[in-house]
């Protein structure tokens, strides 16, 4: 007779299917509210762990534009920096995959009102 142990894994591990970084599937990401705030994000609730995944998947809803930069943080450097997205802004109603090797946290800034955007991470 063994003892049942309920293990709750907190990290993403190696993932094939993108995992929503804001919570359960369908949870939108929050904006930092402008580039000025993004250089040193004080609102930690609006920053997201990437769990050492390789790819960031970005999807935008109708009328949403994610500025051409994403704020990224690496524990190794200990500073927030801007990451330029290849190809420029993530326009409305688009899906973009960005490589984020070595990035530990991400934060986003939105352009315009009525913003709906989603972010997920995957290993493959």
C-alpha cells in the first residue's frame, strides 16, 4: 500500500502546444500602459513568466496593435530591455511567433483602445 501524493507542477516544462502565459486558455494579456512605463515595469502583475520556453506566440483581436517592442527580462542580466519584433508591429487580427531564447519575463504595451491580445509560450 502506497501513499497517494498529489503533485502540482508549476512550470510549463517542455511544451509542444502553446501555453497561455496570462492564465487559462483564452485569458487576454494586460498592457503596461505605454513605453514610458515599460522601461522599468513597476506593475509586476502586468509582466509574465516565460518559464524558459523558446517561442512566444502573439495573437491580436480586432483593432488591437502591439507596439513593435516587447519588454523582456533575463535573470542573468537583471535588467528590463526592449526587444524589437521582426517585421514590426503585431497588427490587428494577426498571429505572430517570436523566438525568445533566454528570456525569463515579458511585458507588453498596446496602442489604441479596446485592446484584446493573447500570448502563449512553447518549446517547439
